[in-house]
C-alpha cells in the first residue's frame, strides 16, 4: 500500500471558484467606478439592489444584458443595465469559464446612499 494519496477528482474546483470570485469582485469594482446614482433616486432617498444578467466575451465586451431582478425603483434598474455599456470593456473573464467563447453572469448591482457619502 502506498503512502501517496491521489488528488481529489475535482481538485481544481476550489481554484476555479476562487478565480471566478476574484473576477466578479474586479468587475463589481470596475462597474462601481462607472455607476451613476440617478438624481431622482437620490432626491427621494431610494436604495436597492438590481440584478443584471449579462454575457461577456473573451475580450471583456458585453454582448447581451438584461435586468433579471428589480431594485424597486425604475431609474436604479435602468442605471444597472446602462452601466454595463458605459463601463466597457470589462475585465477579461477567466478562460476556463468561457463556454463557446462567452461567459454568462448574473450579478447584483447595489445602490446605497451611504456609498455616496464615502466617495
């Protein structure tokens, strides 16, 4: 009997999840630099989380996007989708995550008035 132990079958799964988390964190940071808090939402003290689903290609270009979860405020929802176009190109996704040359992502876009006071 050998003292060697084989690597688990899915031993790279943790690394891939870490890469995905890291990429998504970079994308969120990138989007936050381009995100604009709509004036009407700011005046009415509206906050919320809009959820967007988008498809990004290997170069970081958003090739499709849609709102998949409403924040409850139309102007915040519109901005969540608009920021995807304004912030292009996004950081390039991990090559391992591409399927057919693209990567599908669902991501929350947070609108919080306390973020405005920190910037």
